[in-house]
């Protein structure tokens, strides 16, 4: 997959009848939902049915299962997911008819037009921070529209149309399409090399964030603890606001400590904040939310209450169940830094509850290219777990590469408490044999490893 061709977005009312190729995906379905609520005629297709597809149909969308050129009839605009290949028959037909064909981010920019746009970007933490901000603003009475790359636990939705004047969106840098957004307020949580299969090298990846910073119209909120984020401060005309543990941060985080499954911390000069989600990284995410909310005119005490009501996003340290004294969680972490962050958070939870439990990581590498680029770093991160179980690579859009497999990652883990299990179906039994009361099991990866959580719970209880 190459970087998308950037296009100038048009206002939502100019899109006409819209067809989504890959409508069942998290990002695509969210935009479709918002357009449907605005009265736009929406159709789409996806490789398979799902609860999301069923919901869109209930809202009035015409959704086809499978892709065929015949689905492109009486359409004005076609929105294409980055997962769609050039050979897709619907894409080919749309181009043949000379229809407007735009990537998902251009459609997102269209539905954001006319609202106060707030975009959350960064290599890590985008979904959680966007979700936190959405829930906090909802609890403050702002009722924002939102589009998140995951699902809120509070609503079960990844996107919705709100009655307020603010639109909160996750800005995805993976294919460069976040450069179609021009938000009034933006957050950059961190900038660290990723998606090198698209960008080619680290310099090109960082340059995309430079260009994003230049598109922010009002306030740019940067993490003071991250050199990559702070490098953007001199590359924007927006007002820069910083947050983090670092001395001199405008919103300084202090006294971070575990609190059961949550975390408590202080924002210097403002007060204590209590979260129902774990990890020092979430203290930082929440502080970014406070900075944005105050830029929108929301008082700290209201925002603090909203943050306390945030119970997480799907696949972000999501509880899947407990059996035999072992708690099972699921995480979307698929980059070495994300693995390390979630494993440290899991360690905090164990320490807060029992103190002698272990952290068992179940990791499925995502993409052959990412596995090849970061095999050593994945191994180091998984070394933070007491036990590691490594699956084979989930290729997603990529074809297999000779010599690249889960075994490559397993061999880099700096201790011997690792098991390579290429057969995914064998994992629940392997984990049940490893786990003991007080342990936390964390399934990790952007692929179908998420399906294992309930199966592991069932096996633990057998």
C-alpha cells in the first residue's frame, strides 16, 4: 500500500450519494453513520457481514456483502478504505465512470467542516486520548460529534453525530491521510518511527508530522516528554501548549500512582485527577485532554469529573473476563513502545491488587514489514512480561516474506520464559497451563489475536 493521493476535501453536503468500499471498518463505518444521521444517502460493501454492517442497515444504508462493479450505480462519491487494493472491481468501476473517489480521511474532513475541529495525532495513544476527550466533553455537556479509531465502552460506538459545535477526530498518520485535516486544535502525543512500509524511512515519517503541525489553525497541544512531539513547536504558527512530567510543561503531571485498576495523579496548579484506566501513559493522555478542554473553555473541575467517567475504549487494555483467579485483558498494542507501555500498566495493576502475580503476554506480530523492522525491539518489550507467548505474523494486507515469522520475535526475547505457538488454536490451552491465581494475561496485537481472550477465559475455567 502506497501513501494515498492527497485531495482537497469538499463540504459534506457536496458529496451527494456516497458509497463506501470497505464500509464495515471502524473508521469507514463511523463516517457513514454520521452521514446517515445528516440525511445523506449512503451505500457500501464489505467482505463480510458484522454487527456494524447490521447497524448501518438499520440506519438506512444499503450494504452489499462482497465487492462487485454492479454496486456502483447512482453514486456521486466513492470513499475508499486504505485496505482496498487497486484491483477492487468497485474501485475500477468508479474510476471508469469518472466518479469522485476519495480516501477515508477526505470524507472525515468533509464531515468536520463547519465545526470546531479537534484532531488527535501521534504514533501511540491516539485512540485512547480521542476517546477520553470525547467522553470528558460529553460529561461537560458539550455533546461533540466524534470519530474514533475504536469503540467507546460507554456508548459502544466509534463515531456519532452530536448536537454541539465541536468535532473530535482521531488523525491517522499511517498513510499520510491526516494531512487532509486542518483542525482548529490538535494534540500530538508522540512521534516515533512506524509505518515504514509506507514512508520508507524515519525522516519521511517525521516530515509528515511537520506538515500536520503546519495545518493547525489555533492551538497545538504537545507532549513535553517526547522529543519528536516537541520538535514540532517551532514548525507551526499555532499557539503551542505543552503537557507532561517534564519541568516547564504548561500542564505538569506529578505524583502518578496506581489505584486498583486505575491511576491517580496531580496536574500542578490545578488538582488531583482520578482515572478508571491504568498506567502512567493514561495520566499523560488525560492531561492532554485537560489542555484541549480548557482551550475550548471547559473548566478543570468539569473535565476532571468527565475523565473519571471514562472506562476505556475497546481493545485498549479491555477486560475480557476472569477465571481461576486469572484476569484476561486485550490490547491493540502492535508497536514495541505500545507493548512496553501496556505491560508496565499491567504490572501496576498486579502490584496494586496482589503484589505477587505475574504478567503473561500473548503477542501476535502485525505485518511482515513491521516484524522485520522491529523484531529486536519487540523482543526487548516482551522481556517485560514474566511469560511470553508469541504467535505467527498476522499479515493483513501484506504477503508473507521469507524468513519473517513469529519465531523471529520469540528468539529476541531476553529471557527463556517464552513459547512460540504458530497454531493460534493451541494458545488457550498453553496459557491455561502457564497461568496461576493472581496473574494477568494480556493478548496483544492488531490482528485476530483479539478473538483469543474469551477462549482463554473459558479454558482457565474448565
